[in-house]
């Protein structure tokens, strides 16, 4: 078959569900022409089709023919078998179109050895026919430019876009963290997730010196979801605890998982509540076991929502999505896998001392480098550990603290502003998306600086996430993480900035953000179950393995 001709075999990939706005895009390959949205007023190109122009906010957009050429600006060689009919290895890439590097497609690079793909590779489109008039745009190396790299988008400095404080007073000053709790955390516990939630909640309430009758608010992330990432949300927890709250909150559109804790702070600071119980439960390990055993049946169907433009190309995991940013970082700043490996080895070293951690056997750099690849540059130890478990946090009105038998921790500042495009592929390429904006916003709400932080609990769904937060928060310059980490010495318990003192999600288990918050509170109370940072007074916590995300600065005085 001529590789320039569209395939006549029907695709066996997961298929997108074309929407009213995306149908023209998925059909555009019928005449071998790639079409994306173009603004008729300012000329900016966008993908997917927006309602308003991303540059000038015009509503006058048209699906317009492109040259079909572009440049690879991020890629990953996927080695994991996510789909039965798409065997690895295969390359998932972000391609910036030649017409406008702000218009990008997540796609596959085909018709070449995966080892030949690089950031800067010039490529051209070809199409794979599916069914129902759907054509999948793939890309291959452009024979007209075999040795000439294409242009790359320049990084954006978001610091100048931070909004000034809306008020001279801070809501953070009116609240305190009075209690934390955690259920048993482990692999394949085969325990009802609601039971885990209740265990963590009861422990947090007792830790705060409260009774269940004192709780007048509930907040959680992500709410009533299934698939191993929630016990069911507010409804089953309220039914179990019978609290009669005056305020509830649950959902996924928050500044990271800990955004549900920030929402609780706002409810308390406003006077609507006095004590809000926040909770986060996962049971991914048990869920995947049930699915494999055939006793839990997942719904099938077309790829929709955020998966519409990823699943057809085998980009099934955040490992694929964030690995493409990591490849761009490696290309631009010249670091290597050993920098990520130092983060993984440090996490395991800390977990060895933590009796609550899921994985406590030490690993070396040789172990890290020798482990199987998942999605380059990520190997096994770059990825966090799916577990079952629940964590709970109590947010209380500050004036109640004197009457409670607890050790309070206070909120210095939050970082919640959205500065970067809320996208896995249309925005930030140099770092994990949404690590730069919230970090910049955090420091606008406090007189403290990065040098004042004693311990950092940085979301590490993947090692590159933690690296992104290190740089985004200003602990080192952009591109300077390799020197700062210093083979792990810079982020160890006795280093310049202790990072992920409990083992992080890489070794303690993926409690999805809340585990970092609890660890920060325990560190500031001098009660960490494993490695305690001496005289820790200020801690920063980040959450969100991508879009969206947030940061919180805590202090014990």
C-alpha cells in the first residue's frame, strides 16, 4: 500500500464520538485534507474547535484546510499494552501544526522506527479510515525535511499574569486544620470503599477533638464517580454518618484534589460552617482486580470528553500524556532519566522508614534504570502505585481552636489561579500542565518565600510531576532541577529541601493528593510516622497530576 494513500482497512482502534463541534474534524480525512479551526478575524488556528478564538475571542471560526505538515513538540514511546488491538511499542506525540504552533494534535507517528522519533522532527499527515465516516489523522516523517528540525513553541512566563489579591484580608487567616485521619492503605484490600472512608473520617474527627455532631460541612473530590476513584461521594457518606450538614461540596473541577479542602476553607471562612469534614477515597487496586476477574463490568462505547482526542491514538493513561511534556523538557534543558530516578529512589528511601507505606524495600539507581519501560521516559518506578485507602481532613474556624483538644496547623496561602491553558496538549509543554500557574499564584498571597519552606510534599503521580513543581514553585530555576536534586542529596530528609517525606505516591501509595496534605500536617505537628524533618515550621503541598492543579502553604505557628 502506498503510505500516502488512506488505508481502506477499518481501524480497530478505540473510536471517538464525534460531537457537533468535532464532527468536521473527524470527517476531514475523506479527501486526504487535514482541517482545523481558524479564526476569520485574527488568523489564529485552534484545535479542537473552540467556541471562541483562543487569541482574540472572536466567534467567527471556520474549519479550514491546513498544509498537513507540522513538528513533533513532545512524544513518548509507549511500551504498555493498554488496548488489545494496539500492541506496543508505538509512538504517541503532540504535533504542532506548521500554520500555528498553538494548534496541536495528539496523534501517532508511524512509518518509522520509534527510536527515530525526536522532538523537532518534521512530519506530515496521513489518514487511517475507521467506520461511520471517521478518519484518524496520523503523522509520518516528512521526506522533504529529513534532517532539518522544525521550530518549537517558546515557553511562556506566567508570573506577570497573576492577579493581585482581591482583598487586603485573607480567608486563609480565618481557618485551621484541626484533624487528619487515614484508613488502612494497601494493595487489593478487597474492602468496601465506603468502609475505608468512614474509618478515615472517624479518625480525623477524633484527632480534632470533635464529635460527629460538631461536623456541619462535607467536602470531597471527585464526588459521585465510580471506577475505583470514589466511594460514591457525598450521598453515601452523609447517609453513613448522619451529620445533617449545612453545606456540602463534591466534584472534580477544583484546583487539584486538595481543591476540595480549599473549598472547605472558603465555606468556614465565610461563616457558613465551623467544622468541615473533607475526605478522599480510592480503591483502584481492588477495582482492577475485580475487572480482571470478570466480576466488575465497565461500560464500553466511543471515546468522549477528554478521551475523544487521545484514546484513538492509544494515549490511554496520564503516563502517556505527561511523558510527552517530559520529552520536551529533556530536549530543551538537557537532563536525563537519572534526574527522575533520584526522585524515585528518594521516595523509596523515605518509604522504608514509614510503616504505613505500601512499598518499603529499598531500590537503587540501577534498579530504577533496569525496570521495564511504561511510556518513555517513564519506567515502572516513575509511576505511582494504585492502592485502596482513604484520607480525611478537618477544616475548622480558627476561633474554635482554643476549645479543642488538638494540635492545629494553619493556612498561610493557597495557589489556585488558572494561568495556563487547561489542556494536556495545547498549553504548557516544558512542565506538567498547571504546575506553573498555581505556583506563581501561591507566592502572591504570602510574604514567605521558597527559602522559608522546610518540607515539600509534591504530587508525584509521576516523577516528572514532582520535578515540575520543584521548578514551578521556585525552589530552583526553570531547567535547574538536575542540579538542585543533586542525585537525591538535595531532596533527602537532611538535604536543602526534604521532598515527599512519607514516600510520596510513588512508594506510599496513590491516595490522590490527600496523602500529601496529611503528611504535611503531621510533619508540622512533629508526628510523622516515618522520617520526621527536625523543627519543621512551614510546608508546601501540591495536588493535581495535570489539569487542573493547586498548591497550599501550611505553617504551625
